[in-house]
C-alpha cells in the first residue's frame, strides 16, 4: 500500500513539474519576444541599450538554468516513478504467488483433515467381522429350504 501511495505522490509531483516546466518555457519565450521587441522598437543610446539587452539576457540565462534544473528533476522523477512501478509490480507478483501457496496449503490441510475424519475406526471393523462361534445364516436356513424341497 505504501508503494501505491508513493506512486501516486510521484505522479502528482510529475504533473506539477510538467506545469512548472511549461510555465518556464512560456516565460522564456515571452522574455525572448520582449527582448526582440525592445531591440527593434527602442532607439536608446548605445550604453542604455546595451545594459537593457544584457539585463534581459541575464534574466533569460537564469530562466534557462531554472528550466534545465526542472528538466533534470523531471527526469529523476520519471526514473523514480519507473522504479517504484517496477517494485510495485514485483510485490504484486510475490503477493499473487503467496496467495496461491496459501490457498494450496489450506486445500491440502482440509484434504488431510477430511481423510482422517473419513477413515473408519477399529470398532466398525469389529462389527463387520463375523463371529466364528455363531452359526452362519445359511446353515440356519438350509433345513427350512431342504424341508420345503421334500414336501413338493
């Protein structure tokens, strides 16, 4: 369950970094356009123009660095997400195997309990065993059958 929460957290962090990345790219584009417009539209003195351009270039460089850092963070997050997903998959597979082993063990235990309950006891065998001292039922019936045969 912890792995699932970590995956969800990493997914949210990933989405957040995507949005930040997009915002930085848009800011970068806007600054470049602003720089281009400032260079075209204004005709200030060379020194002022140069400082303005260099200031915008510094901002642009700073935003590029931030963008690269966010890209690196995004790559790290992707890697963590991949590894966590892989671990989750492995845990799910082990859990499935463990559940199958548990089910098989329970079936085997139930089978063993069932067989031990179904085995007849010695008393049942004793009841089925013929008492040799008693006269067999056929010998009791034989005189009646023979007697009946003579009368016909």
